[in-house]
C-alpha cells in the first residue's frame, strides 16, 4: 500500500489521480498514524513554505511514525517539491529544522542579475540524470513541470540524482538508500510524471 501523507499541504488529489491513471492499486491519502504505519511506500507531497510544512508535520504528530518507516523500516519514500525540500536538514526559507533524511540544505536561487531570469523557476524543463536509478528509468530528454524559488543543495554529491539548469545547475532529484525526492511535480508532468510514479510504485 502506498500512502500519500496528508499533513495539510500538497496536491493530494492530483497525485492520487495520477496513480489511478497508471493503474496503481492500493494508494490512499491519509494523515492517520495507524494507516501510515502499515504503508509499504510513502509519498510526501508539499506546496508552500518550509516552516509551514514542517510546522504542520510537527502538529500532526506524524513525525515519529514517518521517522520509523523511513529510517528503521526503510520503506521507499518519495518527497515532491516542498516534500523534497523537507527531506533536507534546514532551509534558508525558515528557521525550523527539516527531517534531515538527506545530507543537504535548502537554499534560495541567487542568480546573476545579468541573466534577467525571474524567480520562481516555473514551467517545463529538462533534467540531466547523473547516475542510473530505478526511479528515473525512462526515455532520454525527459522534461518535468517546476514551480519553486528554493532548491536543495546536497553536501554529499552522491545523493544528487539529477540536475536541471536555471541560470545555474541545481539538484532537482535526490536519493539516499530508500529516500527519493523530486523538486518538480510529477503529478503535473504528463507522460513523464506518470512514468516516474509508475517506477516508484515498482521499487
């Protein structure tokens, strides 16, 4: 069973609908610790600010069961957008600590003004895969939909799975053991997002 974690933020229904489109069975949305404790896989969505997301997680009382599933039971976990940023240790966007499941921090784009690029980075963009991984087994030149002003900076480059270019190269996918994250929105990325979620369901 894949549980899409409901902590008050994120495109929950959109993610669930995408799983339904690819025929994945036993996918539920839940903020119930008992349901989450029975999950075979977890998906942590997120839209909004870092402190708001971590604050909601703390208030929900779900942190103990999430840490148990991710760090002890080692079930596959996929963080999306803010969900990926919260996998890091901290963020320049706020003061709350992150989950710390990835050796990274979340930083704001600090681009050369001469580039005349507007933040947030928004729209479709191509990614560059850095190493083989079952999550990203798909056609070359895959592109995904982004909406973000902050991005994850990995302290351990081995945990950076793919990059994207927006004025500079930044990490758009992370992986450490059973923990995965995408800065882009697979639920908004049509066939490319469908393939990625299909891959996650098979991990």
